[in-house]
């Protein structure tokens, strides 16, 4: 009787920050174009148009004094509890983020020691064989961390990994840039384990692509749109360029991953897509279905959390997975034997995905 060494997600956890920030909180902001031109429009008009374009009505921010590593540690603790694994059994602690621990008062990013090392410390893991390190990979960081954990364990390096995505983007946005309303704070984590089983399941196939020519600076750090403000290192994006890039490349990358798993889109029950922009995600999904000769997207195919939680970068996918698995997303549920796709796109520009069988 043949057996398989499967990579399974055995537990998940997330941290949704306590501070709720509705779109109305930005109505008194002074917004500028990237060229420094003042946008002379009523705040309510700007926020209403923003919500119509992105689907975002609110987001969550971490309180002052709470850092990226704090959010990550809490999500990891919950994931460990859900999996039943001991923290001392973890072989790899992979942390996806982009800005590290950021001081709310001065927006300064701190990434040494690594955020992974800080999370290991905050979890109280004493095992020196637990290797913590960071993945700086844009919004697809958590998905990439899962792919790396899968490869490490399949190569025989340990049998349990903890992968977490955490970010406090509220501290690196430009308050004079309308794009500031997109970003949020949060953390999501999962325990991945290898198990010898008689049926093949878990991670079935994965795919990662990157375009770093003209696409390199579609998402990058830069200066404030307000020419009178001397702030740099703030998150900046070329929204139209990213939208066009995503529609051209993301559906193809996801389709390739499904085909590498030996499956058809008909076999996929749900897709956990990075929560970047409601309209963009819907357009990506429609194009994916067309690639397989299908037009109608089932209502329960792609759960969305962006309306209330905003775009928390590396945290969106694991947080969404945690919410669905806990029955917190109305109209979305999974059962053993279902196939799902995890996918993301972001700074780099990079795209990745993996197919998973429950």
C-alpha cells in the first residue's frame, strides 16, 4: 500500500486589531496628487468614490504601543492552540512582513533583530532548533512562507512549521494620499505539518512568478504627496498599473497552479485571494473562469473580508482562511475532500499560489 508525505494546515489563528476606522475618519484629510497638486474636493465625495472603487468601508488599526511582532505573536499563539502542537515542536518560524515593527510616533521601521526572532521570543519558545526568519515579499509573503515551509519539510528539514503574516501599515501610509485609505493592520498565522498518510492531500502544487522590469516600482516606498511635508519611506502605489498587471498575469498564474495539481477549475471549491481591492479581485476571478471556458462565478467561491478589514497585506489571506474555518464568514464553508486555492499578488511585482486539498 502506497503512502504519501502530506503537508497539512493543522491550525490557524488571526489577530484583528481593536481600533475600527471607518471611511468617515478621512473626510477632513487634505489630499494631494502624486505631483503635489491639492485635490480641491469635499472629503465626503473623496471617501464615497474611494469606497465605490475599492469596496472598502472600514479598516482596523493597532493601538499605539502595539507592534507588528505583537500582532504576529498573538496570531501564532492562536494557531498553535488550534493545531494542538507544542510551541517547542516548531522547526521553522517563518514571518512575512514588509516594514517590521514601526514606531507610531516617528514612522521608523525596525527589523533587527528579525520580526521572526522577536515573535519566537514573545511566544517563549526555548528550542534552539526552531529557526525564525523573515520573508520580505510584498503582499504575497504569507503564501510564499507556506511554500517555503512545504519545501523545507518535504526535503526532510523538520515536520512542523509556523507561518505568520503580520503588518502595521497604518504607520507607513501617507495621510495626504488617498491610497492611505486602502491599508490596514493585522496578522494571520497557520501551523503546517507533514504527515504520512494513505491518501494524497494537503499542498498539491504551487507556483511563483515575478516581474521586476518596469513593474518593479508599481508598489514602493516614497515621499509624501504633500510638498510641504518632509516624510519619506511611505507606502506608494501606482493603482492603475497594478490593476492592469494583476488582470494580465494573476489569472494565468493561478490557472497554471491548478493545472500543475492535475485539476480543473471545476474541482476548486473556494479561492482565498489577497484582499487588495474588491473590483480587482472580482475581475481576476472572472478572467480565471474564462480561462477554463466558464462564465458564472459561484457566490461562495471567493470570500471577501476587505469591506470591514481593509488591506492588511500579508495578513489578508491567513486571516480570511481562519475566519472561514471558524465559521465566521456567512455563506462560506468547507469540508474534508474540498480543494482550495491560496493566491496573492503584490510588490515586486510578485504573484504566487498553491492548491490545497482538505
